[in-house]
C-alpha cells in the first residue's frame, strides 16, 4: 500500500533537520524541539504526529491506531519545507544584520565623540 515505513520516514526527517537546521538530539522529538521556532507551527505539528505515530507503533496494542495516509502527508509537508531551506542565504542575512548593527553603533559612537569634543572645546 505505502512504500515507506514509519522508521524510514522519521529517519529521513531527522537527517534533514540535522543537515538544514543543525538540530541536536537522539530522536525526532528532541530534534524538533532543538529546531524550535525556526520551524513553522504546521510543520512542528506534522512532526509531532510522526513522533506520536512512532510511539504508537512501538506498542503492539496501539500499532493499528496510526493513519498511514496521514504519515505520508506529514512526511511530504516536512520534507518539502526542509528541502526549501537555504543555509547559505540564512547565514548571509544573519551576517548582513550583524554588520549593519555594527556600522550603526560605530556611527553613533562617532557622533557622540564629536559632540563631546565640540562641547568641551
């Protein structure tokens, strides 16, 4: 019916979280928590469902309670979002913001220095 197992789905998403967001942790739940608010709310919800489904599959009495179609949909949404992330662009924007802040602070310091020199002299 479905080609992918739940274990391979969670492993794939864990791998993408580590690769794209440098998420830390030993399982999907911890890696999603590590990524935190860098993930959109709906992606976190889909990943939470995958964690829940994986926990249900570990218990034989509850193994039939997860929906394979929803697992495939959750995987699709998570993978699509994580593959769109461009680490280089994020790093460049972060560096640009840092440099802008530094330049503004140095300009304010220069203006303050000039005002002090003019006032004292």
